[in-house]
């Protein structure tokens, strides 16, 4: 039997143009958003990963209690600042992918 949880899970892959200044900026952006995001209402999971094979690739994995909680997160001042700072260092857009949990 497949069941779905009610959580709202989102992933985003950020592809940063690889040079020391951009990597330093990306690490600074991660630090900017990490702690405030974990404290937001509805945040159940908020994890950043850096690719071992491509130093410019970062994965953000988030689980929120609801879509509304996620949308409030996106509107938060720290995320708005991060998006402003990300724009000039990305190699390509970073689309959000929404995931539905399944289990047997």
C-alpha cells in the first residue's frame, strides 16, 4: 500500500560558476539562511549539501509542514537577500522540485 505524508518537501540544485570568489559567496549565503530557516514556523528539515564531484553544485533539501509554510519561507527577508546574492553567481536557474513521500 502506498501512503502519502502531508509534508511539503522541496529540493533545489544550485549550480555556481566555479571560482574562489563565487564559492566563498555561496558558502556565505548558506550561512545566512541556514539557522533562520531552521527556526521558521513549519520547518521540519532543512539541509544543504555540496557535491563531491562538482564543487560548484549545491543541493538544498527542505521539508515543511505545508505549502503555505514553504511559501512564507520564500518570502522571508533572509531568503529574499539570499536570492538577490545568488543571481550573479549561478551558472543556470535553480528550479524548485516538489516531492511526494511514498512508502510501502
